[in-house]
């Protein structure tokens, strides 16, 4: 059994947050780009620099 910390991670193409491998993505992990359906629907890139 693997620990969650040992699973591969990626950065979401929309929000820029890291997300970890899930079993439902086992067959197509190389093609996964978004952390959630909400990010997939949005597809708006995160702002480059929000200095406030």
C-alpha cells in the first residue's frame, strides 16, 4: 500500500494548484491536466502576478 505522499503529483493548468494521482486517472494520467471538473470547464489561466 502506498502513502499519499508517495503518489505522483501535477500542477493544474487552470488554477496552478498541485494535485495528486487518483485511481480513476490510472489509465490516462499522462493526459490529465486539470485538478477538477470546475477547472476543466473554466480553462481560464491563473493570473500571472497579482501584486494586490
